[in-house]
C-alpha cells in the first residue's frame, strides 16, 4: 500500500501525536476502565507525558499516516529484554494504536512489517509485545507471526478487574 507512511515522530509532531493517541485509545480501550480511560489518557497521552517519554533514548515513536491523514502511532523500546532474552536481542513493540477508521484495511500488517524491518536493521532477533487478553489484537498478532509467550496482569486500581489480563507475545525474526 503506497498510501501508508510511517515516519519518525519528533517534538514538532507532539500535538499531532497526542491527538491521534487519544483518539485511537478512546476508539478501542475505554471499556477497560471505571472512568472510561480518563486516568490512563492523562497519565500517558498528555503532551507533557509524551514529551517526557520521547526524551528517553530507548524510546522510538512513529506516526502512521494513510492518504496523508494521521491514523495511528507506534512506540518501540529499542533495547528491552524479554524473559529468556537479553536487551540486545529484543525490540519491544510497546504500542501500535490505530484509529477505528483505519482498522481492517491492512495498515496494522504494514506497521508490523515496518517493526520487523526496524528490528532487523537494529540487529535484533526478537520482537515482543503485551496485548490485552480481552482485545482482538491477540488474534491480529498471531496472524502476523507472533506466538503467545506468557501472561501478565496489570494492577491499575482504576481498571476493571476482569480486564487486567495481558498476553505476552513474541516473534522470532532472525
């Protein structure tokens, strides 16, 4: 799909990143929270929170555009170990968020392929991520070469207990 562009996010993109992060999060994850996700959005997706996170040299943010419109973003942790692997071997795909209107048209697969290429160019042998076990994303990642590796649980007080489960998934790439 030549209509898709994935570009590194800089501080100049901060407002656009915040807007697309909030929209994508609200499109998919408000059901998890007693407060509809307000606490989490305030914690993770304000300009200040994003600016602080972008300052981490281990973090890499990318904006995803479709037909010149922002439709999502990705965040990688460039050196983050997974159980059984070292930091040097692993790239964590911490976030891949798309707005509803961009779902189901191949953009997610394109983004996963981008992440694989980024990992290969960074001499990684594994990409890993955590997905909400209540989300359709687990199936999506399995269709894109990831396997279930372990489980985890979030302990956010504001989150509904029934939705705290996470699946840790990995994909060998080397």
